[in-house]
């Protein structure tokens, strides 16, 4: 009886691990610069680090913003203001790592440049 239970437990654990690995592989990561935020259309435009092609990514209510303090829902109006502030400071946009699938962002993580000493 214990052998069958152990086998079923091992099989179930393996399947759960496989689903988690496959689910994380399906999502793509994009490292680049956010150059435009459209809060009304819930859309951001990103230029990848290794290309000049603009990519439009939709933002939903489930999209999270990751920072040092943890995660929270993305506030596109705040992101739009931060982008304006960055552009006023001479930057081309906000550097970020965006996790997305089928053109819809699930996670946005700003990449802060380290201050040079």
C-alpha cells in the first residue's frame, strides 16, 4: 500500500513541477525602455535593448509592478508622470524588464541605473 501511495505522490509532484516550469517558459521577458504610456488605452510602448523596433504591450488590472518594497498593481497615471519626469531629466524613457504573454504584460520591473562614484 505504501509503495503505491509513494508512487502516486511522486507522480503528482512531478506533474505539478512540470506545469510550473512550462507556465513560466511561455511568458516572455523584455528588457528595454518604456518610451510611451497611454493610460486611457492601457498601453505602453517599449523599445527593446537590442533593437530599435517599438513594441506595444497592453496593461491589465492584473499587471503588477515590482519594486524593492514588493509588488503592487500598476498605476499607469503614476508611470506616465514618472516617464515625463525622466524625459525632462534628459533620459529617453524608463528602463524596465517586462514579463508578458500574447502582448499583455503580467509584470513590470523598473531597472534603476547604479549611481557612478
